[in-house]
């Protein structure tokens, strides 16, 4: 019989376990940002030491970068082990 850790190590199950945390981060960020910026917020990937935030395009990426910099203290209070937060442009037709 496989342990829970072994099961979570499998990519599909691990992805299912991570999605709620990512959705939670996206919801939290959307609530902290002005509505205009939140509308252009893409997927948010939560990694152990990094938070990756996807923006709709380059213009919104730049604006999100400034807004997220202002939120950095609250973000780090929420997850103290975060070492960096990056904002990236969602690739065309890609996830995010």
C-alpha cells in the first residue's frame, strides 16, 4: 500500500493538492488589488519560496508589479518563507 506522501508525489495528485492554495492566493490578491488591476490578474502559482503572478499582458504586468511591491509586507505576513514574488506575462494561449 502506498503512503499519502508517495501518492502526493505523483504529478496529477500533487497538482490537485496545490490548486486550492493557488486559488486561495489568487482570491486574496484580487481582494487586495484595485478592481481594475484584479480584473487582469491571471493564475497565481504558489511555490515554497516564490509566488509567481501572471498578468494578462505587458502593460498590466508592469502595473501589477508596482501594486504587488506595495503589498509585499502583507504577502510575507501571509507566508513568511516566501523569498521572492515575481510578476510574469501570461503566454498567449497558455495557462495563467
